[in-house]
């Protein structure tokens, strides 16, 4: 009965999101937030509730409230990461959904990323810098735990940290972060579609020159085919507009299962999670400012990262599932020897309780895109063209920005068109 209730809780989370997804497609995140909060906090899924709430608040423009929800999620993760003996035992006996959800490694990193973006949009660069430092701590912890780069490193979080350090005038720290981002993009490119963004290539060249690493700058120029690299905006009295677009929704976890008969007449069931993409009609976005245009480029492929993460963790998940199936079968077989009906009932309970853990952070975007435009000091109106396969599908007004010499202004928008 406990197993079936746990499975129903996971299914309820997925079902409740169907309403939220429709609200996002209609550009009404407040509607989605209402649907989420009607469901309420669900015990072992508290972290998921807080993360989805934070993202919906962010999409609705309530950045301070979104940040508070992210902070609450961090606390909940710390409290629940040390699994209780009961949860450990039940996950081995029943299924993985009986454990408190604390997020995949990349999801834990994304908390800091989106909280930093909240701070940047409100001009709180120092607070964003704290998140950049926390990202470094989190990634070091993951590196100590995992040898797999997919689980232990994230390219965009490193790149974002570099942009923050650059905005603070911390050139050496920016250069270090840009290098780490470059290495992470290369490592991840072997596992899913992602490449070193052109803006990062330019940043590596001009930041290496800025900190006096002439040989490194020449090496990057040769590697990236950059003949003339533009100077840092700060070095020529300009500022810069940086726009991030959260595009689409990350894939959703579903389950694949197989149920086989044993010679004893009992059944053995194994269930494993897998990801399914969600449809998205948006292919690109273009930023327009004062007669200038800049297309966005992908800087984080969350859909690809999620699938690669599951692939890296699947051997461990499969091992637990097989061990659990063997233990359930042995218990049912032993009961069958004593009483046929008891064995049958225990076997049915074992089969029904075997569920794959399909929980995931459902409000994450499928990808993050970025555009950067250097601008002279002044006031500007920012617009975003959302592009589909046949051209512009929507034009959005991102409001006015004030550009100051040597400083960046950050703006972001969430778009989703199924």
C-alpha cells in the first residue's frame, strides 16, 4: 500500500503539470502558479514543488519571490540529502520513488544559475557573484563524487560566472571561468549536441589579451579563426546588453518496464526511467536594440544534458532495480512454498509496486540561448523577436535599459510554443 501511494504521488505531480504546461503555452505563468499551489507541497517532493514554483514566479516577473523559493529549495535539499534509514530501506524493498527527491546533479547546479539570473536582472551583481562562487563549490563537490564529466561539470554555469566576474572587473577570475567553460563545452560535446558558443570564443581571445596572456590569445585566435577580435566594451567606454532566452521545456521522464514469467509461475517486473522530448515550435530568437540586431546562440542544451545525465546514471539505477526484483521474487517464492495464495498476493504486490522514478524538474527550459550587444552609454528600448521555422511567431517588448560605460545589463525571457 505504501508503494502504491508513493507511485500515485509521482503520477499526481506529472498530471498536475499538464495544466501548468497549458498555462505556459498560453503565456500565463500566474495560471500555472495557481495550479501548482492548489496541489500544495507533497512530502518527499517538496524540492520539486519549490523549484517549479521558483521558475513560474520567475516567468511571471516576480524575481524576488522566485529567489526566495530557490533559497528554500536549497535548504530542503540539504535537509533531505542525508536519506533516513527508512527511506534507504524502502527504496531497496519497494521502489526509488520512496526516497525524497533532491534533484539530479545538473538540476542542483541550475538552481544557482537561475538564481544568479534573477539577481542580474535586478542589478544585484554582488549577489549574483555569490551564486557564481556557490556554483564552483557545488561543482567541486560533484567532481569529488563522480568521475563522469556529465555529472561533475556544467559549461554554461562556468560561462555565466565568467560574465559576472568580468562585469565586476575581476579579469583573472573571468579568464579562469572562461577556460573552465571552454573545457566543459568540449567535454560535453562528446555526449550530446553542444558546442563552444561563438561569444565565448571571442571572450577567450580578448580576456587572454586583457590579462597579458599573449601566447594564449594567439592560440585561441588561430583555433577559432578570429582575425580581429573586438576590444572589451569596458576598454572603449562602452557597456553591454546581455539577453538570455529560456526556450521550451525540458524533456519529461517516463517509464519503460518489462514483466516476465518465472518457471515457478510468479512474475518478475523491472521498470526504468527514460526521457521524452516535449514539442517546441521556437527555433531561435533575435534581439533588436536601436536599429541593431543580434541573433541568440545556444549556451546550454538542458534537454541533451538531462538525457546524458540519465544515461550516465542508468547502470546504477538498473543494478538497484534488478537487485530489488530479485529480492521481491525470492520473498514471493518463499511465501508460495508456505501458501499458494500468500505467494500470489505478495507477488502481485511486488509487481505493482515496481515503479521507475520519473520525477524531474518539469519547469526547466529545454535550452538557454544568449545574445550580446555592445552599446554606448544611454537609454534603449529592447525587443525580442521569437522565431519559428517560418519566421517571426511573436514580438516581445523587454522594456527599457540604461547602459553605463564598462557595465553589463542583463535581461531574460521565457518562451514556450508547443
